[in-house]
């Protein structure tokens, strides 16, 4: 078995084990045979109405953040790039909180109002970051884009704090949502996010070879026949769709889009034909496991899953940053 095949076997097996653990472990232990034997009505209800939608939603959110992080890192040629550090998650959060704050529900969109507004916030932020970075530095160095993303993320964070300060009745809902959680969402949230997950993933998958070409620089990619401007736009839009829809249903969950693609590249190589699908599988596995830890570590109480991912992601982020600076110094 070659390395690529092994990577897929390990990633898919890990995802299946994560799903199995996620649906079976909890306050009430659910036997795996409940999936096909529904003679126990209580166990069946817990499995299909509570555990399964929660696990699947965690998987979709983790996969969305990881594959968009992989695409952003490939596009910007920097392992420190992800929806969180580029300010895209903050933009998506502002779009979602505005929807919650003002109780916006457009008749045409209905239940899709929240993810659409969240995606709009993510996309607008991404283009503002790129535009401002271009004004500051025509050469669009990676450090400039990342620092610009951090600036915009900090500013949007202050906007969120202002809205929280002005909120009264909705305060608990908004604060709980901002901490990140997939608890008590149900099948309707999966149906709401699934179309955007499919569209965003397909947009990034179409550009897997172009991301490989862009690793050699935009000029070289252009000579290889890549329409650089069009492909960059599609990658940014695809990542924004995935990030915005994920943030809309789960709140702000940081570091998944940073840690998973970086570890995937370290273990299995940097070919985006494989990095994208492997990051998708591994991101789903990571968030399912983190959510399992969040709801069992202090049972019967629960922690927001964003707290668990931050505990894991912050040290890894520090390690990647240290490694990059050491490499640059040498």
C-alpha cells in the first residue's frame, strides 16, 4: 500500500471511529447495534434525535473549516493562514450576530437568512482584507495579508463586543453562540448548512490543481495556463461560503482550519489533490472528538466546543509560528 492510499485509509477509519464514539458515548451509553435494531425506543430516540444530528453537524462544521483553511494556506503559501487568522470567521460572526440582534428573517430566504448573512459577512471581510493589503503592499506579501486579517479580526471583534453590550434579552443566546457549539441543533440545521457545504467544497475541489500551480507563484502559474485572477476569486468565495455557513450554525470555532491542514501536510505531503479531501476527513474527525470531550469532560454539564479547540489549537499555532520564524532566520 502506497503512502497516499494509507493516508485515505487512516483518515476514513479515524472518521468512522470518531462517529461511532460520538453517537455511543454520553450520559446514556448507546449500543452501536441501535443503528439497525430499534427495539429500544429510548435509545433509538436519543441516537436519531440528539446524538446523530449533533455528530453529523460537528463533522460538517469541522470539515468546512479544515478544507477552507487548507485552501487559504495553499493560496497564500503560508501555514499560518486560516479563516480565523484572516478575519473571515469574525466577519461571518458579525453577519450572523446582526441577524440575531435585529431578528432579521427575509421572506424569500426563510431559515437560510442566518447562513446567507453570515456568508456575506465572511465574503465582504475577505475582500476588504485583500483590498487593504494590496493598498499597503503592492507585492501582497503573505505577512501583510495575515497581519491585515488580524487587524480586521480585532476590529470586528470590537464590533461584536459593542453589540453584546447593547443587547439585553438576546445576550445569553448571542454569547453562547459566539463561544461555539453544536449542541441541540437538530436535523434542520444540517439541512440548512448542507447545500452550502456541498457548493463550497465543490468550488475548492475544482481548483485543486490550480492550488498546486499557485505554490510556484502567480507568474509561473499564469505561464502554466492558470487564470490566476479568476481562480483566486473562486477559491476565496468557496472558502467564504464554507466558513460563513459553518459559523452560522455553530458559532466561532477557532484553530480547526489552522491545525488540521498543517498536520495533514506534515504527515501526507502538500499535493492539494489529496490535501483537500484529507483535511476534510480529518477536520470532521477532530471536531467530532472535541465535541465529545466538551460534553463528557465535566458531565452532566457541557463546555463549548470552541473552548476545547482553542486549548488544542493555541499551542499548535505557537509551535507553527516559532518554526516559521526559525526557518526564516536561518
